[in-house]
């Protein structure tokens, strides 16, 4: 597998990028993994457990052997397994703290059996659960990373609470997984495709993009968006699509990812399309600088998410284009570090 130079972040792919491919007739887990390897889109392999693994979170020994066999024979390296805490698992109530811990713990054990060194959890895994997971993470040798996804920022109270916990515990087994959705410079063109299909007028899309680009916290803009979109004739269903534009695409400056270090255990290389070797929506040169300056040598999982909006482009080709761009940026003359 082609990799970056020693001492740099490593490249990989999450199967989530291939969501539409997984739904095609004749596609299966083994075939997708083999194609990722054949197209040299590793060496790292990430997957979403509930998306790719039938029977998760309780796999029998035969299933574990089969999954490990597929990955081992591909030559790819397991990088991260995305797991979930479904607090609303039961109708009419949320999981108790003990139930939530056990629900994540069984998945952490499953990740270890499958050979994954990192798991991704969501922000709902707060300091209480993360602190309880530490002994198990150490025992299994699996790091637990909380994904920082739009609309979260470093200032968000749940993120700040986790930062305090990680600093106090000073452990390599708990940390953050930055997702570049939180730090975008433009709304991707794929959104326009989805809005057209939903019957949203170009004027409503332009209004939402204008509000998104204005200074200020994204979440604070919701009342104005709802008022002005309603005045422009948006239906409740269309308003839901417009709100998603705000929640899926964050505005945090990319340089602020440095504030999450040294507690970064994995990186989600979210992107919505590469055009002529560049990413119009995400400032990857700035992100690459941060990763180099922070001496990050873990994996970046290419996470193509334009499939949420449009099937216009081939996901394999898009991941290839991002890998080429990232390799070029990461192997450029390194910036002088401030440390």
C-alpha cells in the first residue's frame, strides 16, 4: 500500500464513504474491502460497525474470524471502528448511566476482537462514561475517541468538559476525533443538488448560504433562518433541509484544531468533493499544517459525504482524488513549528 513519508499522518478510507456503493446489487463487505485495497485507498481501513457488520454488537466467533480474514487478506490496516451509544434504545425512556456504559463497553470489546486500535463514539459519551471506560480501554489496548462533528466547536460546553477530563487524566487511551465538517469555508455544491430534488428554490438556498457565511455562532442563526425562510415561502419539510445545511457544516477556524491536541487519537477527513486537486469547501492546506505542527502520525480516514446529497460523482474516484491531494499537502515542505 502506498503511504505517506515516515513521521507524517497516514492515509486511509472509511467504508462510510462508499454508502451508495454498499447498496448496489451484488456488493458486500468483502468486495468493498477488496476494492479499497485494489484501488490503493489504504493503508488504513475504518468502518461504521452498525452499517457494515451484521449482528453487531454481538458477533459470534465465526463472524469475527470472517471479518478479520477479509481485512488481513486485503493488506489493509484496521484504523478505527465507529460505534454508537443509542441512548433512546428503549421506547419511552433513556438508558441509565450503567446501561449506557455497558452498551459501549460490549462494543469496545468487540472492536478489540476485530483488531481495531481505535473506536469512535459521539458527544453523548460524556465525561462520566468516558472516565468509566478508561480501565477497559487500557486493558484492551483500544483508544476511545469522541468525534467533534459540526455544529460542535472547542467552546461547546460538552467539548470543554471532555477537554478538562482528558487533560486531568493525561492518558493516551481517551481523546478526540476531529471531523472536518466542523471547520468548513463554503457550503458544498452537492447541497444544491439535494435542494433541487426537494423542490427548494435557488433563492432559498442562496439565503441559507448567506446566513451560514455571516459571522457568529451557527446555532444562534436558527431563529433568523426560520423567520426569513418562512417569509420566503418555505414549507416545514423544506425548512428541515435548510436547517441541515447549518448543522452539517460548521464554521470553526481550521487552525483551532490545534487546541484539541495532544488528545487527538484519529482524524476524520470529511470532504464533499475534490475539484482540480483542491477542496472548495474545506481548507485542507490549513488543516495539514496543523497536523504536521502537532506531530500527528495517526490515520486520516477519507470520509466522502456528498452521497448524503447527490450521486453525481463516483465515491472511489473522489477518495482517490482526496488521497492525492492530502499526500501532496502533507509531504510539502513542513512549516516551522511554534513549539
